[in-house]
């Protein structure tokens, strides 16, 4: 309540500032618009109450002289439009209230000179961009789309830089609203005018780097919207992209050459002793491998993204039209590889290969040689920073590319990468390189074995078998012994994705390593190790059983005697074992169930059942355990149902209610415990129906409906009878309580009256689990 009141007061104060913007300085206006932008994003329900007031004052911020304030105002409007679109209640009316001021600004015949100020035009155009993005069918209306197109194209030649940049970003948004209307309909043949404008600015010598970057992104997004229509402009677009890429590579070579010359000159000057102190200081700062490079803005990434979007936009039925007459793929690839290795280059090569299958092999061959050159250099020069030619980030990108490249990587290539290069990086000094190498090695291992299983199953040679076995052992050693927890998690995540019997067999040869991982300090690793053990158990249960028996005894001991956090982790691991190797755990159902029930009784006796995370974990595990053997649960159903009712009525956590629902559903299905729960707990049906009415999470509501279906339909008369009996018992209890309390009535006139009332109120708060946040204050 205090938080809600504080947020509402902040919204009111911010709106008051913008109601009279001339009386507030720039800092106060910026603070006010930041409050509105943040609250509209993170508390939309509270903000919606003030939406009308917001609409009255936000246009002062939209037309403010500060461009930062105008952009923040457009962000606040964007958050409002997104929330309005999600609500779906009177959406059109609200969207119209945002659209009408823009329409009035640009189509009002009685406009004054102040309405043509660049700040006003820029502010309204930014809001128009948000309306195009977040109003859906509203802007698909023919009249609205035509008016929006006229607004954008009428300001296309404006000289203000901010307006010019905004127009470039608005064109793709306009095309996405209605691609057919944008391409075919008037006014002024939108698509042709748009492309002419973008290409003219792209070729202009005085265009800034930022504007060129925006133009490349805009062309790519336009291509995704208009699809095959972009093919008409390939001959105009691709030469500009290739020119930008080649110029960037030439600049990089020139800077590298200048740097080498400068370094040689400084070394010779140092030998002569003629260097000044300032130059010596620059040399000392210049020693780092990364600090040597000066960051110069380029459009390489944007140009590569543009190529990628263009190829993704080409429909499959028109892919054959992209041939040598329209595109010289060899020259394009040469230019792309000249810019050096970067993430955008890899993504673009993947997209080109997916569209033009005829060049997939050519792309992969060139990329493979490119990657091997970098890795070979890194291995030859070793870990010395003074000799290193490629930075750690480049090596990491090469390793990630090897593991995840979407291309025709053969089994032979996978084995070459894995055995000759990647394994050597598993011992690198840099944790980031070790992590990338471990991930790439596991992915290539899985890919090679999957390809081998799909083809004719030729037996592996002894050398190939030894290499594969050695790779699996090396990965497991990294997953167990590496000091970085994130690397260990990465290794086991990749190994958990193994689904071929050959690789599972290799893991079965290293069972001791897998069970050692069950004692890792990171719980996530223990969880994944349990999943992998389940995969191995399905293939080789005889080898798994002895070690599995020891692990279960150890986990049950921790549940009984360890601290609460360790108990919760042990219960969750047992749940994972139940899920992954059900048949093997069937003989251990009784000891597991006995331990869990005793633990629940112990927790309940201490009065901390609703606050115990261990109890929640035990209920989840019992639900999984019931699938194995429901008969053993029959004597304990009464107590379990009582615990489930406690968690179903707990309003402090949706997770607890979800766990209770899943447990009840599993118990009913496995033990045929249907209808009877309604009779033993007459309030159960009312509680379930209340959850459907009040629960905000869709998953929990669906789970309640599933539980109702499993429990079955109870006779209305029987349910009514049981409910009346329960109400009669509760009424008798209240009567006895009142009669007892009459003997201890404290009247208002006595000095203890207020103390007793306050104490009773505080005790009531302590009795409600959902008010745990107020317990320290009580």
C-alpha cells in the first residue's frame, strides 16, 4: 500500500511539472519525464489510472527544445501504447487520442510559424514512429496509413539533422504496417520514392557515418517487409555495400601500417635517447594489445546486417533468380572476408548459405581456412601476450563459430577441429577461451556422432575410437576439475544434450566422474549430472546401480540431518533421479517415502510448514514418486491432503500453489484417489474455484482445471451436506470461543483495553502466511 501510494504521488508530481513546463528548469523537466517513462514501463497498471492526465501534458514534453527530453517522452508514449494494445479494452479510442494531435500538427490549415519549428516536427515524428510500431490494425486503416505516409514523405527533404535521421528510421516502420499498400499504392509510389531517397543519401559524400549506418539498417528492414520487390534494386544496393566494406578494410590496413611505422620510429628514437617524457608516457600506455587500437566508427556491421536481411527476404520460389546476372557471389564473398572476422560476418555467411545452396560448400571452405589460420597462429605463438597476434575475443569468436556454424560441416572437419585444435584450448589460461573451447568441442562431438548415426553405420577405427574416448574423458575432467563454475556448467549442459547411443556408451565408461559431479558445490551442475546419469542408466543399468544406491543413501542422510538449504537440494536431486531413471528407483520407494513423510511431520510439528522450502520440494518429489508406486502412498493420503490444503490456501507464493496442485493431480491419478478428497476436505472445491477466479498466472489456472478433471464430479447434495456439517462445527467453535472470551472482557474504560486490541490484531497478522513481510515489524 505504501509503495502504491508513493508511485501515484510521483506520477501526479511529474504531470504537474509538465502542466506548467515554463516554471521548471531543464533538470526538473528531465527528472519528471524520466519518472513517467519508468513508471509507464514497470508499473503500467498503476500508470493507466493517470493516462488521461498524462495525455494532457505529455505533448509539452514531446515538443521540448531538448532532444533528450523529446526522446524520453516518445519512450513513455511507446510504453503506454504497448500496454493499451495488450489490454484490448477500448484500444481504438485510446490509440485515436494519441493519433489526433499528430494529425492536427501536420494537417491543420490554420498552422502558425511555431508549428513548423524543427523541435516540434521532430517530436511529433518520433511519436509517429511509436504509433506505427505499437498500434497494429489501427494504422492499417487506409486513411490513417495514407496520412502517415504523407507526413513522412513531406518531411523527407527537411534540412534538420534530427528530423533527417528520424525519417530514415520511420521508413521501415511504415513499410511493415502495410507492405502491399506501401509498394503498390499512392501517394507518390511510396517504395520507389523511399529507395531513391535512401540510395541518394547513401551515395552522398557528405553523409555522416551514423546516417549511413541507419540507411543500411533501413534498407535491410525494408527488404524484410517488401520481400521480392527488393530484387529490383540489388544492382544499386550491393555495389554500395561492397564499396563500404572495401573502404573499411583499406582503412584498417592503413592504420595497422601506420601503427607499425610509429612503433618502429619510437623504438629507434628510444635507442637514440631523443624521446620526450610525454612520448615515453604514450609508449607505456600503448603496450597493451587492446589499447593499441583506436576505435574508429565504421558501417561494416550495419552493411553486413543489410546483406543478411536482403537474402532472408528473398522467397524460396525466387531463390533461383539470384544468379550471376544479378549478383557476383565470388566478388561479394571476397569483399566480405576482407573486413576480418566478426560476429555479423558469420551470421551473414550463414544466411547466404541458406538461400543459395549452390555456394554453401564454397562459403564453408573459405571460412574453414580463415578460422584454421587464426587458430594455428594462436597455438604456435602460445599464451604470451607479447607474441600474440590475435586477441582473446577473436579466438573466442573462432571457437564459437566452429561449434555453432549453420553450414555443411562434415564429420571429417569436425574431427579435425576437435582433435587438432580445440582440445588444446581446454587448458588455456583465459577462462573465457576455455569455456568457448569446451562448448565447441562438445557440440562438434555431438554433431559428428549424429552424422555418423544417420549414415551407414561403419565401425570406427581404433584410432578414431581412442580419439573420441579421449575427448569425452577430457571434457569430463574439465567439467569436474576446472576452477571456474561457469565452465563446469557449460560442459555438463552440452553433455546433457547427447542422445546417440555411441556417446552415451562413452559416458558409461566414465561413471565415476559423473557421480563425482553429484558432490559439486554448484547445485546446477548436480542437477545436470543427475540428468546425464539417467541417460546412461537407460543404456547400462547394471553399471549404474551400485553407484546409484550409494548416492541415494547419501542423499537421504542429508535430508534427515543436514541444514535446510542442503535438505532442499538433496530432495530436488532425488526428484531428478526419479524423473531420469524411474525403473531403477522402484526398489527404493519405501525408504524414500518414509524419510519424506517423517520430514513433513517434523516440519509440521515445528509450526513452520508454510514457510519451509524443504516441504515444498518434498511435495514435488512425492508427486513424481507416486507415478512409480501409488500403493505405498495410500496410508499417508490423509496427511498429504492436509498439507496440500495448507499450500493451496497460501497466498504468499504462486509456486507453492502450483506445486500443491501438481502433487494432488499426480496422487489422484496414481492412487485412484478421486471424489474422496472433496469429502475429506469439504473446502477443497471452493478453494480450487477461488484460484480460478483470482489467480493471475495462466499456468496455475490451467493446472486447477486439470485437477478438477482428475478428481471427478462430486454429487452436489453430498457436497452441500458436508459443507453444512463443516459450517456447523465452525459455528459451534466460534460460540465456545465467544463464551470463553466473555469471562475476560476488557472494557474501553479499563487501562488494558487498547493494549489487548493491539495485541490481538498483531497476532492475527502473524497467523496469515501471506503477510510474512510484516512479521519483523510485528
